[in-house]
């Protein structure tokens, strides 16, 4: 039933929503096809890019923050009408979600929990409405953990994750500390190979631009920027005053729902004037702390504590990034699924269970104000860390 509900929601969003994040991918692919820079906002500059401004890109740089090689994933879709392209993309994300659910669960009851929690989880629907790619990341991380005994398979999946969103390179120190050094090394090797492929396919200049300009800017401002980075005038748009966009003979709503979408601790700490410290210190502290905890929890085997910590790190990579959004919190689904499974199997610490349950409920609803999701996710991670530590000490049955 949950899969049918998700499929129906995906179809409705394809028909009604502009899916503005997919629009950013699509526009970047068109820019590359036209021989232009995918990291530049060409709105209103007279270039023959068939997709209009998406209504939110107000800076000289585009909203596309991914490595250059990711553009190539979307180029095959350029031969399709926009509606067909985003329908195919949404279908692929739903398939990735199903694949992840089957990968992270062990039996029918756990699968029912995973898909049931998804069907009642606002970030999952915001992901579909915006046309994001985090469900693919969820699948890759699930495959990496499932294949953790096979260093090259796990490493390839982790490298692909970091290639899509570099913040997930933060997974590697924790994977290493959990005793999977070979998988972490394989990820570095595959990542190096992907850098070489990028230089061959997109050219050294594109790679250099991404490393020296895009990454530093995105690690500080996310998709935003300073006043000096704004376009000199409002970009030309086919958007209407009522929040609708006409394209290819169809009308889409630019955004369905107005709940805040940020889930970033750096944005919460310094929403208007981010500094290198406020933007990057939360990530560094979180990864360092979780790496140390992983070393303490390491047992040389596959324990529930290690699984909880792995997915805790995945969520931490989302909320400590300046580009952390509610859609990325779909990575909390395995964390909650494993938590429910542990609660069913034995008595867990009452405090962490209570805090975790409240935090999950807070995450599952549209956030009433900016900062809500980051705070709720932080509480969920705290509960997961406390549970993992108790499991490793033997305070509760595993």
C-alpha cells in the first residue's frame, strides 16, 4: 500500500509541480550541451537554452552544485519533453527508494516498517515534489553497507555517493574507524578514478573550476551567495504572479507547499552572514566526534550499534552541510527502521527511545519554521548515539 501511495504522489507531483531541483539539473545539462558553463546562471542572457528560469535562481551562479561529471547523467534526458524527462527521473527515484528499502531490511516486518514510515514522512514527499536525487544516495549508501565485506563493491558505492554530493566524503573516516579500512581505501581509489574520468570527459578547466570556485562557495553559502553575487537585474522568467509556470503547453506550480526546506545547522547558526567557522566547523566536529565513537564501538563484527552509527553519520552529513535540505532527511529512514526493530526485539533505554520518537514525529511533519528540522534531526542523532553506545556496552540486549 505504501508503495502505491508513493507512486501516486510521484505521478501527481510530475503532473502538477515544476520540480525545481530537477529543473536545475536539466538546465545544467542543456548548458553543457550548448558548450556553456553549467555553473553559470544564463537566465535572461539570450542564450538558446530551452528551459526558463526556475523562479529561485537569483545569483550569477546557477543552482547546480554537483561535480561536472554528474551533468552527463542528465544529458540522455534532453531528447525528451520536459514532462517526460522529469517523469522518468521521478520513476527512477522511486525505484531507488524501493531498492533501498529491500536492501536495508531483513524480513517482511522490517520492510513494512521502512515503507510505512516513508509514506508518513514529509521529507519523502518534499523530495518527490522538488525532484531531488537523495533517494539515489540512499540506495548507494544502503548497497555500500550491505556489501561492506566486499571492499571494492562497498568502496565503489561510497565513492559514487561522494561524487554526487561531496559532503558524503565524511562517511569515509567513520567507515575506516568501524574496521572497514579496505572499503574506505577502495572508495578513495575509485574517487580518484572518477576525478580522472571527469578531466577526460569534461576537461581540466571544468574540474579546476569546480574545485577552486564551486566547492569553496557552496561549502560556505550552499546555493546562495552574497549581494555581490546577485544578478544585476531580476532574471527573465515565464513564471506568473500566481506562482505558476507555463512550459511546453502545460502549467506547473513552482512550489507546492510553503514549509521551510532548510535542514542545515550552519544556516541556523548564521542565516544571513555565514563565516568559514559557522559553515564548516559543525561538519568537522560532527565527523570527528562520530569517528571517535566508531573507534570505541568497533567490535570486529556486524553489530546493531555499528549499523545505527553508520546511518547516524549519513544524516549528520546532511544537517551539518550549508546545502542541507529537508529532502536529504530521507536518509533517516533506515535509522528509524533499525530503531523500531531494536525496540521490538528487546528493551531499549527509555530516555533515548522517548527522545528519538519525539524527534521522528517532529521530522515527519512539515517544519513550522526554519531550524525546526535541523534541531529535530540533531535530537534524533543524539538518541541514536545514546542507543548505539548502550548496545555496545551491553546495557541492553542486542
